[in-house]
C-alpha cells in the first residue's frame, strides 16, 4: 500500500526542486523574478510548504474511492479548491501553484486509486488512469461554455482565441510531454550521464520546445510561444545545459524572455510533476514499464508474433 504521507513529501520536494532550479527563462528562481514582480523565491517556498499536507489528501481520495477512476474528478477538484485557498493564504493572494495543484491532484489521485485496485503503479498504468480521471475535461470546461469557457483562466482565453486546449488537454492525454520529453533527461541524471542541474534544465528545455504553454501565450501571443519553442530547441541541439554552447543558448533564451516579460508557468508545473515521477522511479515506487508475469509475458510475445 502506497503511503499518502510519503507521496506528499515527494510531491512537496518536487515543487521545491523546480523553483530552486536556475537559470529558468521568465520564471522565478534563485537568480531573480523580473517577469513576476509580485513573486519571489520565498513566495514559492512558502507556497510549497503550505501545499504539502494537502497532497496526501489527493492520494486518500483516490484510495478511498469505490468506483471507476472516471468518477474521481469532482472530489479531487473540491480538495483542489481548498488547497488553492491554503496557497493563497500563505502567499498573500499570489497564485504560485494553481496549475501544479491541478497536475498533482490528478496524478496523486490516480496513484491512490491504483493502490486501492491492487495494481502496481507503472508509467503506462498511471497515464491510463490519469486519462480516465480527466476524460471530458476539454468538452465540459472549454467547448460547452463557449465564450464564457473558463473565463477566469489563461487557458480559457487561449482556447477561445487560439484553439489551444492547455493543461486540460494535457491531462486528457495523460501528460505525454512529461513522459516523452522531460523524463528521458531526468533518467539520464540517474544513470550519471549528466549533472543533476544540467539534466533538470534539459528536461525543462525539452518541455519548452514542444508544449503550447498558455501562460506564454497570455503574455506574448503565439509568436512569443513559437519564439520560446524555437530557442529551447536550439539550446538542446547545441548540447543542452551540459555543454558550453547549450548553456550560452539557454542564457540567451532567458534574456530574450525576460526582455519581453514572458513566463512559461505551465512548463514549470510540468517539470515539477516530472521531478516527482522520476523520484518515484528512483525509489522503485513507480515502474517505468508494465512488467508482466512470466506466463502473461510469453502469451504477449506470441500474440505480437502472430
């Protein structure tokens, strides 16, 4: 049985690990916060500490739910609203981790549900469960509301103006960018192929290079988004944060984003989620792949050969 309190501590550590990483383009880090005058490193640290206890609650909701995973969302959302209140109280009304509450709420709820079902948590199983919980989000929150769809969020505006489904679409797809883009770079750290900071920065660059971050779109429109993506790809192509040319390209991206007051807060939240998942893989709590019993494995191979 997965310990909700342990998962909460790992989640809190992931939030802290994200904000303490530097340099990050247009994001709060130990070097500064020029694009976020209302925030500082301390704001995020206080927010992460305040959210820690709520993370265990998401796990317990999933673990205690007597039904299919597709019915979990209302309960998770109610707890998420309470967690958001605790965040705002800790930060004096500043939104530091609203997106992260959503991402972690779904993921932790999915882990709790898998535990109740007696299923060992694996990457494929977790993605499938997350997709089940989030099924229909885009339809309900964006399409059905028309001009009033999620009007209080950058994601709602990005949907109405640009057709981007934002974090809701990411959730419905099981956060593919986290698994296919960020996680390989974080696993390279585990294999001692790169330093921890370089691997985490490369994971962020990978997310920035492909994610349609609605916070960036809110700040600078689609041209700004494409500019961030192109510059992030260039930094990776030059060797990433583990090489001198890649680091120079990353610094250029940071300067470019800062001059335009751009922020990729959605990618920061996705990076925090990736840090959480990678730590669970390191601990052996989460398996990267489904491991079949010997008899099932043989049947699986025979089926593929037919």
